[in-house]
C-alpha cells in the first residue's frame, strides 16, 4: 500500500465512460506523474481525489482512510493540498497577506476574507508567513499586490500557501500551464527542492513531458480512462504503448 491508493475507480457521464477500473498506488515521499492524451481521464481522476466528484465504483484511500464523500475542507485537513491549473490567490491582497491566510485558517479552522484585519498583527502567524516567503525566495515581494506578479511568481506563491498548511500529499494540476519557459524551469527547480528537502509526497498531472521527466519517480499513463502503462520515467520513454496512445500508432 502507498500513501494514496486508488482501486478499481470508474466514472461515467451519461454515455461516456470517463474512467474504467483505474488502479494505482502512490508511494510515500515520491513524485508520481499521471499523464495521457486529451480526454484520457486525468482531470476526472484528480477531481475524484479531491472530493469534487464521487466515482461510480471503486475506492480512493489516503493513509488508509477514504476521501470519498468528504468536503474539500475535510480533505485538506486530512493532509492533502491541491495546486490548480490557474493560480488560486487573492489578487487584491499583498503577497504576505496571501501567505498568512492559509496559516490562519489551519490554526483556527476557518477564515473569512473580510476579517483579514483581525490577524494582520498576529505575531505568530506573521512570523510563519515570513518564514515561508523566505523558503519560496519571495521575501523581497512581501508587500507587492499578488495580481501584479508574473504567472510564475503567482504559482510559487500558491505552492507556498499550500506548503504552509504542512500537507503530506501535494496534488499538482498542470502547474506550469501557460508559463514562459523560464518560469517553467524555475517551477521545476522549486518542486525539485521541495521534493528533496521536505517530507512530502507529490502527485502531478502534466502535459509538458519536460516537467514530467524532470520530476517523476513513477509515471502512470492513462488512455481512454484506463491505465495503459505504469513504470519509471526511463522505461516510459519510447514505450510502444505510450507512443501508440499519443501518436495513434506504434513505432
């Protein structure tokens, strides 16, 4: 068993079988990538992992406990954080204010945006936020409005906000989507650092194979909602079934 175990998961939307008998296990303290061509079922699977969808069949277990039927807040409290395709930050707030929000919410169990003034002078929360900004190499941006930053810096901030809640599993949904190559490479370097220095497991859905092969210890390839191949990056490269799924024919 891994830290995340998916067994026989199936999901249908009307006449479309989006997922069928998906089984995979994510080992603790590894980076596991889920890839596949458009329509392979990657996003559907991710939404099953975070409680946004409930599969018709199968189970999703995190550290031996089911995530099915739980709210997003409950899943977060279990130790799972998600980074979305589009950075989810508060653009009208400063960088340090953004970083303080998840720390405060983790501490007190809830947060209302209109109550931000209540914790801005909270010394302990502020110190934790400043420490995380230093870890993210963003201390010099602490007073910037988040909306004014580059997409790469917004992503870096969002990852830091997730890490501030001390998750055991970080789910990344195409974290480099829409980025310039320099920002993509910076994000890869950041995720490598997180992987090497923190006691955390990473599961990533990504189209950019440069990102996947730079980070993943294990790769699962989905095709038409079903796992096609699971192997190491070295063995996935050039695999005939993978080429067939992406290119339409084996080589």
